[in-house]
C-alpha cells in the first residue's frame, strides 16, 4: 500500500503542492487527475523519489520512502515499475535490450532465461517479433507498449504511469488502457496513473483523486464523480459540451428515479 | 560568484556519485568497450590528420625561421620533436578532443536527461551518474594516451617527410635532431598531462549534459558550455601541471 501524508512541495517561491494526503487503494488503479500545471506530475515525481518534498512522508507498506537507507531504497525500487509520458526508452538499445534492462541489472538469470522472460512480456503487450527494432523505428503506441513491458518485467508491486495516452489515437489509447487494467489485476499491483484523459479515467479508474491548485480537491470512484456537486471537479470533468450532455442525462435519470 | 561556487559544488557532488555505489562489474565491461570505440578508435582519423599537418607546419616554420648559418640544420628535427612531445600531442589533441568527444558526451547525456531516460535509470535504482559517466571516464583514460602517442609519432614522421620533400632539411639532419639530447621524461610528462585531460574532457561535458533541462535548445547550450569549460579547464590544468612537473 502507498500512502502520501502531508506532502508539500515548492520551487523557490512557487507553492506547487500543499498538504497532500492520499491513501492509494492496493491492487487497484488509482488515478490522479487535474488540469495542467496543478502539480500531478510533481506529486508523482515525489512519490518515485525523483523530487524531494519539502515536508511530509511517502509510505510504501508503512515504511517512509524518504527515510529509507540505500539498501532499502534499492529493494523498493525493484518493486516499482514506471511508464513515462514519452516512454523514456534507451535510444541506443533495441526493444529486447530495453525490456531486458532491469533483469540485466538485478537478476542472476541466464541470457536464455532473460530472453524467454522478455518474450513473455512482449507477447503480453502484443509486440511479438519486434525484439530487434530500435526505439526510433517504433510508433508512439509501440513505444508505450515497450515501456509497459520494461515496467512490468520485474513483476512490480507498484506501477506508476504518467500520462499513458498523451499523443495517442483513441484506438491505441484503449489498447494501452486495457493493458494497464490487465496487468494491474494479473500482477496484483497498486497502479497510480496521472492523467487528464477522462475516457481513460471512466474506462479503467477504480479510485480517482482530483488535484486543483496543488491540493486534493476531491476523492471518490467514477460513479461518485459523475454525481459530484464539486464545482471545480465539474468544471474539469464536464468541460466539453458532450460531457455536459452526459451530466444532464444523468441528472434526468436521477430525477426520474426519484419520482 | 555563488553561481560559480554552486557549479563547483554540484560538479564535485556528481563526481562523488560517479565513484560511489558502482553497479556490477559485468555491467560496465561492454559499456567501457563501446566507449573505447566511440571515444578512442573513432577519433584516430581526426587526430592523425591534425597531427600530420601540425608536424609539417612546425617543421616548415622552424626551417623558415633559421636565418643564421650558426644554427645547425638538425635544429628543425629537434624543435619538431620537442613541440610534438611536450605540447602539441597532449594539449592540442586534448583541445581537439574537447570539441569532438566533449560535445558528443554532453549532448548524449543531455538528450537522455530531457527525454527522461536518466529518470528511468534512477527509478530502477541504477546509479545513473556512475552508469553513464564512469565508462566514459575509464575509456577516455585508457584511450587518450594511445591517441597522444600516435599524435607524437605521426607529427614527427610528417615533419620528416615534409621537411625533406621541401628541402627544408635533410633526412639525416632531421633524424639526428630528433635523437639529440632525447629525454624520455618528456613522453612521461605528456602522458601524465593526458590522464588529467582525459578526466576533464569526460567529466565536465558529462556534468553539463547531466544537469541539462528544458528542450533541444538547452541540450545545445549545455553541449557548448561543456566544450568551452572543458577547454578552459584543460588550459588551466596544462599550466599547473607544467609548473609542477617541469620546474
């Protein structure tokens, strides 16, 4: 389980996060949503140790990540997988080498065993036969899928995903969403997704945390989200006319049920 | 002033990270081999070309400046040898490599930084500073002395060829000159300098690349800074080492 407690973060005079408290549901897909520039990615970077918060704690199974010694850090990092917004594949390595990288660093498997495991992961993300391609030869969706394969090869207990659908077409976005869902439930990992793609949130989100102005403004599941009266949340979720129509329809259904 | 001190502090902290908690040795072996090829083998052509012309120019200039009949003809070979061994082969080659290797290191690491590849290494628990910089540092320290030895040989040979072809000196005089009062310490001095230069040329551009931020424009800027600062550092180190080793 991951718990974020009283996290605040500022850059010089700019306060980005203020007193963030979130308990992420273990084994579920937890979304952090919000408008651009509200601190979602900063929170994610604090959680994975790329940024240090000014105050607060980040607990992995009850142990504060910020006070861990080097060995504890190394151990917990082997339980963490992350998919970056741009996939962050190593340019000089092939798909196979990219996916194999965590195994090369941390496992004592033979080369054949590693290749077998890589092929299993590539099959899971539907990239069979792409082993020898370089990142420059892949499409955006294929890069993301390779990133997912690399993130899951160590069977992570905690999976972090930053803007999984940015720059992808709707069809590929659904493929990536489904992958995240399947992997989360197959591996039993606690998945934390930072996104502002509402399709994705409604499709696979189990728990949603809405951040606005560097604070947690609202928390709940997708059914509660549709019925929420929180103005900031409604302004964000139902920004488009299409979504407003959905909201009106929901209201209509609710009032009919009430009658 | 605080900016300069801040950069020094950050550079030394990065170096501490480079040498602390290295990954498994077997991880580094292929990386060092790759870097030896990129940094060393792929620089052979440019170093040989520049050394050839520099040796030739030094020979011709020396011959052209000898006006007095009292100065023996073998002075041309002697001067070419001294210039190539003491200064050109180590310092000028280092400056050339700052442009070629330094910009490559800074832009490679800088691109990895802005495309989150370094973040990916950190999240996996890999010591990214050590993983990225140590192989380049080791490869430079191994390969630069070979390049410098090659530069010495090519420069002196080109001096002999051009000097005799242009009739600036005879081959016998030139060979007598390069053997005259030969002290092998000159080569040792040059190689010691080269090891220091290798450290400077691999770590300063790496530092600028590692802390690059923003986009492609910033990577270009960090690459330029890496080259300029490493050139300045080479010249300062050259002065200090000469003071220490020769006087």
